C-alpha cells in the first residue's frame, strides 16, 4: 500500500472512529458539518475497510469537518500522526 492510501485511511479512520460513529446518525453528522451524506458513507466505508481507497477527500471538506469539531487542520494532522 502506498503512502497516499495510508494517509487516506488514517484520515477516514480518525473521522469515523472519533466523530461519525458517535454522532446521532450519519445524516446528522453530514448536516452539522455541511457536507454530503454520501461523503460520510465514503469515510465510513474506507475506515471500515469495505471500500477501495480511491476517495480523495478535499481539504475544503476536511476543513468543514474540523471547523465544526473545533479543531484546526494542524491539530487534526497531529492527532492522526499519533
């Protein structure tokens, strides 16, 4: 597996494990973060290993999620690096 796929998986696992799985629903998480529910499904599927890692989340999408979770992009990447 190449480094880009590993980063994608790490990002999706962090978002899914720490935020999506604890949300009322995927739809609720998507609505609160102002992203599409299909994006949340992609994140979940990659995090759980049920989808290929061809999804490349945009920085804009990641920034929206981080903003709603009150974490900077810098803090986010520091967390997934652990």
